[in-house]
């Protein structure tokens, strides 16, 4: 059996097309980016919560409290803008 070899130009064109498609999807869908940034920020917040409680809370509980705090701040910011700039929504 003879294998069909793909020229390097065709591979690079396919790779470029795939990267362009991923970039376009990323620019349209912001939720995954926001979730990623929230998790990265929680890497900073959770140890502070864990240290502040004097280790009376477990690590998963401190992570949950950190995420809960991020959600509360995000929702309050969103509701603030909805109340004062309703025509954007």
C-alpha cells in the first residue's frame, strides 16, 4: 500500500485555518475566558480565606467560600450596571 504524503504547505494552511477558527470562536464566546480568569483569581483568594480562618475551615471549604465571594461581587457589579445603565441591556 502506498501512503499519501501531505505537502508541508497544505499542513501549514490547515493549521493556520484551525488556529483562525479557534481564535474567532474565542472572541465570540467570552464565558470560558471569564471562568478561567475567575479560577485564576480564586488561586489568590482561597489561600487568604484559608489563612484568615485560622485553619478551622478545610481547603475545599475555603475554595468554595472564595468562589462564593467572587460570584457575589460579580452579581452585585452586574446588577449595579443594570440599574444605572439599563439601555445597554
